C-alpha cells in the first residue's frame, strides 16, 4: 500500500470537514466516509482500498495533537505560498523559483558539509508520521474496528431481510386444462381480489410459462402461511 502524499492531499478536504473541526467531528467524518468506501463494500472498485488507507492516515494524523499541529503548519504554509505565487507575474515567479532552488541547494550543502541544521516544517511532519507508524494509533484501530462491526451488522441485516422476504412469498396453483384459453377463469385481478382478503399483497405475478400458477408475495409471513393452507 502506497503512502499518502501529504503534499498533494488536504486531509480536511478528504474528510469533508473544516480545519477547526474537533476530534469527535474528525472521527464522525471518518466513520461516514470509511463506511461508504470500505473495500469489503466495494470489491469491484480497485481504488477503494487506497482511499480507505488515505482516510485512515487522515484520522491518524488529525486525532494526534502533535502530528496535527505539524500538519497544520505545513498546510498553512503551502496555502500561503500558493496565494503568493498566484499574485506574482510570470517574470517575478521565475525569479522566485530560481531563488528557492538556490536556497534548497544551499541548505543541502550546509547539511552535507556542516552537520545538523534545523529541520523544516515538512521534515518535522515526516518525523511525526514516522512516530505514529512506530507507535501505532489506538484511535485508528478503534475506529477501524467500529467500521468493521458496522459492515458486519449491515450484512446480517440484509441477510435477515432477504430471508424474511422469502418467507412471505409462495406459489399458488389451481387446476386448469392445457387447452383452456381462460386459465381456469383466473386473472391477476381476480387472484389479487381473492388473496388480498388474507393480507396486504406486495407483488403478484402470473406465470407466463405454466397455466394455473402464480407467484404472490405478502407483506407479512402470517398471511403467506394462511394462504399456504388453502392452496
């Protein structure tokens, strides 16, 4: 799994929250996003796992006070630089880029030949990310477990609903001659009128392949059971 590129991604924007969001708001936003893009719910989406990983990294950084402060410094500096860059004309922009390139070279030279120099905000942020990687984040573990349990519950609910619906459904049959064009006198309207006396009908489908047969689904299991006794 590739690491999230903090230079290109606004973690607040990724979670759909403001930069002033409290920790609980961060967690709430993470749960909502993570539930919708979890790989288990999107097996056909190759990007789902990567997005879920990015959301987890965002949660990890934004719920750790020290890491979040380091990230905010980098993010704010980049926003300010982007704004200044937009305001410069093309000639001044070129001079600025050349100056920045020389400063980077000078910094590299100083570090190589004169030993330690103070770290940049980006380097400090990288240190925080590495610290979190080594320590592990209980916040992330807890939230990922919450999301996992929610997905399991959703699957169980769907399976239960599917099972319940199947118990409300049954096939009704009546005697009819093969050459009877009137299907034994039964139409979907007549069947609906007769069967609806026993309970609310969700769907009724006359068989197009076999005469004297129809599929009916009731809203309740009790109605289906009572009809099964008659037909």
